[in-house]
C-alpha cells in the first residue's frame, strides 16, 4: 500500500506508540490493508500508521522471494522470454539476496535457517514449474495494478494482481507451511478475491469466470494446490464492499484498539500492545 496521508503524517511526527491520531479519510483502500485493519486495528496502527520498524520475518522474506521468481516466470511467458527452470531459480536467488539487503534485517535464528529457507524456496518454485497448475499460455496481464471507483465505497479500491489469465480469471499465489483447507481458503481470502473481481469489472466491464488461489506448500515434498471459487454474486460483492468501507471508516476515525486472537501468536507488537492504555479511539 502506498503511503496514505495518515501514514505520511505519522512518519513526519513520530509519536509514542499509542498516542491518539487525528486522522483524515484515506485516499484509497486495498484489500490487504482492509484485511489487516479488520484482523487487528491496533497492529495495523503500529505497522502501517506509526511504521514501527521490525525485522522481516523469515516466512515473509521467503514468500516475497518466491513471489519474485513466479513473477519472472509469468513475465517471460507473457513476453516470450526465457522460462527455463534454471533462469527462474536464478531469479529466486537474486530476489532472496536483494530483498535481504534492501528490506532486511531478516529475523533468522541461525545461519542454517537461512540456507534451509533458501532451499525450501528453490524446491517449491521448481515444484510449481513442474506441476499441472503451472501457467501454460501467455497471461492477459502480470502484476497488474488497478485503482478503481466502486459503488458503495467512499474511496478508490486499489490492488495488484499476481496474474490475470486470458479468460480474465485473477490468480493470487500464496506460499504456505501446510496444506490449506480448500473449503475455507477461498472464504478466508474473500476480501482479496472479490476485490479483484470488483476492480476487473470496473476496469473492463466484464466479469471473470472464476477467482483463483494457487498455494505453494513448503512441505518436505512441496505441493501446489489450486483453489477456485465462482465469481461473487451481488450479495457477496456488497458484503465485501461493506467490509472495505468498515475499514475506511475505522481508519478515518482513528479507531485503533487491541483485538486479541490467534494472530497474537505471530504479532511483532505484543510489547507495545501490552502498554496500550486506550486513547487511540
Ligand atoms: S498482540 Fe494481538 S491484540 Fe495486540 S496488537 Fe498484536 S494482534 Fe493485536
């Protein structure tokens, strides 16, 4: 998500962790930001408003490196470039090293942890290239960024899709440590998938025939799992727009508070959260 006015203000005037924020309407909302806000608004505040620095988690670093390798593959497929496994492995290694330098430090627990993450990444990328789910025909678009006005949403909706197939199906790639539950995966990622549908419909006037997630699972023998869901009907679309608007309204009102749950086990702001005394609405 690019810097919103709220974030710019916070960066210019670093405040104590839980000082109240006088906010304004964000200039846009992305499904990632909305999901983050709705999961825990206080973590959103620490991470995206105050931009408190934290080491990048190994899982996030690996996910970004895998994403960069797949992007390289899909762009080569799109433009008729070199899609060979050797070239894509080099793209993975290049991203793994460059991201560590540019976005680090990474919270490695030991040198061998770093090497294991690198090997896991290479194996899972190779598994995708060798799987039935690999993109075979040139896509319609790769890493397409959209910024669209949507009925019922008070600010533009933005987002970058990993891949859009020729038939307009948006695809999002996820790296995961365990095999996902196919029945719940699409529901868990509904804000993202339906947001993509809304943006594609606004941009092209056409509806995608399906919405797709492709999981790259870092098990000992890597797995590639495709999860598809039908395009959202009117009710699902309205539901997602209401969720997005709830996030916009909450950010605008500077409504940030702890929302304890499963996400606390991997939250990097527990110390700041424990110090929370109210105040940020
Ligand atoms: S520890 Fe839990 S409740 Fe507190 S900020 Fe993190 S996710 Fe939210």
